C-alpha cells in the first residue's frame, strides 16, 4: 500500500527464547483508525513497544513515515504520540500543571496546553487535582500529554481498558474526533471486537503472535457474515431435501447437501435423521473459516 504510514515486514520477537511475535506484517494507511485486535497475550503490546523502539533485537523491518525506525528513531518519535501501559501522571498536581511539566519538555506554547485540554474535553476540570479525576479523565489527560507536540500518528494501547461504560463512549468519541477533525492516523489496540468495530476503518487481527487477518472493516464484516457449513454426500438428494427442507436451512450444490453449521450435536442429529429415513450418508464435512473460533474469544466480554 503506497500511502502506508507504518509498514512492518516479517517482524519476529522473542522473550528469552519464547516467541511473542512470529513473522508479522502490517500496513497502516495514512488517515486511518487501525484497530489492532487480539485476545490477551496475543502480542499487541509487544508490537506497539517495538514500534516505539522500546524493545530491541527484533527480526524484520519497521518503517514509519517511510523511514527505518532503527536508523531514525529520535526523528520519528517526534512525529508520534503514544499511550502505552500506565500513563505517568503526577497525582498531586492539577491537569493543567501536569501539562505544564510536559510542555516545558516538549517546548511548546502555553496556547497548545489550552488546545489539547479542549480537544480531550478537560477544560472545565483543568484546575482539579489529578487524584480526583476518574480513570477516564486520567486516560484523556494522558492523551492530551501525547498530543502536545501535535504528532501525526497516535499509538494507543487498550485505551478503554478498565473504563466504565460512559468512559468507554467518551474515549471512543475522542478517538473518532482526533481522526476526523484533527487528521491523526491512529493505531489502537483492543481485545474486544465490538469495540474495534465501532471506531476502526482498518483492522488487523493477531493471535498467538501471528497476524491472521488484515483488511478494511468491511472486509472483516464480510468474513464474519460468512457462515460455517456442513457438506454431506448422500445417495438420494431429492429425498433428503424433502426431509430436511422444513426443519433446516438447506440447499444443494454439485450433488451435495449443504446445511448451516450450528454445533457438533446438531450435525450428529442431522446425520441420525437421514439414516433413520433410509438415506445413506457417505461423507460429512464441516467447513469453518479460520477466524470463527477466534471471534468467540474476542466477542466473549
Ligand atoms: N516482559 C516480558 N517477558 C516475558 N514474556 C513476555 C513479556 N511481555 C510479554 N510477554 C509474553 O509475550 C506474549 C505477548 O504478550 P503481549 O503483552 O504483547 O500480549 P497482548 O496482546 O498485549 O496481551 P495483553 O492484552 O494481555 O497485554 C505473551 O505470551 C506474554 O506472556
């Protein structure tokens, strides 16, 4: 993809001989919200830490804004904002004072502090001590910090984790606003499919250190909609259709009976019914797409 802001090629990483990432490739298009989805322990945080140069000795290539991360880390980090692991906030200071500390580090104007407070919706709470903030407010303040230097790319590791439903909605809206209104390309990780479906334009799914899917949200929704089916080879298709048509969603393709897969027990019942009615069943085959089992994990909360 020519307009990729982040390009990862064949990236592998091990913690003490334990493989955490196995040959992953990713492309994040400019202007997208890239939802990086996977169950706990899949390798999301490891990938994000590698993107920020926080881990070393990986195999493979990471290129950001067309430049190799290995050779140009400092220059690239100036164009990236991140919220990864616990945000480091001073609890005894107010929101505005926290921003002031970082403003001096980043050498940006006071006006920029007001701007980022407005973007994250904390203008009214700016003089409150951070210890009195809700978790959602702390997360939004951490994002304000990461926005001070006006980065083009934002990397957010599970920003909705631990938030109450109201906090989750606010975070979701903030991510969308940062993308649509402020033009940020955003890489956001989550272990929840429905969360990613509400914000992302592009999706990557990682499982056990391997990328299983990368594409648009529409591509993903098409895969989700494709059902697993049972294919049956039998001796008498006409008799089987008559028997099954009232009870099952059934069709014939190339002389085989095709029924929507429900469960193994359901498949056994179907087989028994055909046999009881004197129909010979030569072969039963269940075709499942490889993401289906994974969807169960990432939709279970
Ligand atoms: N510092 C570490 N030392 C050893 N193993 C690690 C370390 N950090 C992560 N791992 C292992 O690497 C694998 C990937 O972990 P990672 O934290 O990247 O997953 P994740 O998708 O971010 O999941 P989670 O949401 O649970 O953080 C896991 O098996 C994890 O146990």
